[in-house]
C-alpha cells in the first residue's frame, strides 16, 4: 500500500496570518489552485479555500483587506506522511474534504488531494470509494 509521502505534493505554496483575503485570492489565481494552507512560522494554523473567500468573505461583505484568520478554516484534518492512501481516503470521505495537509508534528510538509489519487490510478478500493463519495455528496449540495 502506498504511503502519503509517495503521492503528496511537497512543494506547497502557503500564506501567513499577515496576508489578507485579497492577497490569498491573487495567489490562488496565479497558482491556479483552490486552497492554500495558512502557516505561522512553519506550523499550519489553517486552510483557506476559494469557497471560504466567497462564503465567509465576499457574501458577508468583508473587504479584501480582511485578515485571513477571520475567514479561514481552522478545524484542520491532517494526515502524516507515513499514513496509507487508504487512511487518507477514509479521512477525506468522513470529513467531506478534497485536500489534506500533510504534517510532521505541527509542521506542514505537503498536501495530498483527490487529484493525487486520481492521477495515480490507485488500485486501492478505499481511495476510489472516497473519490466517489465526496463527488456524489458534493453534487447533492
């Protein structure tokens, strides 16, 4: 069974608590990504998604200068690099999330996403099941 360290992206762009909603949105646009981890020194303290910006930021009429900590998700579900793809897929399905920060202690060392499972064409039935469950439940919302 593959370990997360074998499939994760380890060159992860981050923002800090000093960044604001506008700066994060620009970084997402430049990098063509939908989520960016928020770090304080090398410790992960949150995650901000394009959906967070829309729902907690724009829809609540917050200005672009809004601090990221006001709109980021700080209830983090993380995974260790030694976790298996099966364990990660199970976490993603249980928590209905598409990306998992990979941490050693509190230090962010990578990120694994549904796309990482898809492009690896894992034979692990659990990973495929997680992809299906998250996609189907997402379509229902």
